[in-house]
């Protein structure tokens, strides 16, 4: 009886404690940081000449829950202003770090530098910001669930 109980405990421990820890190792953290960084660049970079391609790239990095918000924001705000003012924005990630990491979700703080130029002001204006990126693992890929400026 004791042997069965010990085996049951070991199997339960493996399934509920050890296995999730293995899924949140350094490699998983690196994947989450990379996905958040690449996603932030995709969501924050656009040019009037490549707007459709830029939006398609950004949409491929978000969950279905966030897609509706992003689509509306892109269609009603970013797209028209980028076309009207000939706005080009290029984002680069300066640094990123994991705040929370679970087997199917993560929160990453991303520090971003953006260069924005317009037809009227071709000399780029450089700004810095930080973004809290909430990720969800969907079919083995980290996708953006929330994207909030900090």
C-alpha cells in the first residue's frame, strides 16, 4: 500500500510541479522575451508605403482576443494618420525582461526606442517608452494578448 501511495505521489509531483517548472526554464523565458520584442517592433513600426504588409505582420503576432482591438486601432487611427501625414515609425527594442512566466502565459516588460519622421519633418524624432506585453502560448507560439504602455 505504501509503495502505491509513494508512486502516486511521485507521479502527481512530476505532473503538477516538476513538469511546469521544466516548461518555464531559461529557454522558455528567452522565447517569451523574443516574441514580445519582435511583436512590439511589429506593432509599433509602419510606413505609408508598406502599411498593408506592416499591419499583416503585426496581426500575425497577436491572439484572436487582441486582434479585434488592434484591427480597429490600425484602421481608424494609425492607417489614416500614416497616409495623411506620410508618417514613418521605426521601433527598436533597447531591452526586455520577463516579469512573469508560466507554462502558457508570460508578461514581459519591453523598453522601446521609436524614430518617427513625416513628410513635413523628415528629420526623425526619437522617443523612448516602455510596454508591458502579456503573452499567451497558442499552438506552441507566443502571441500578444495585451499590449499596454507603462
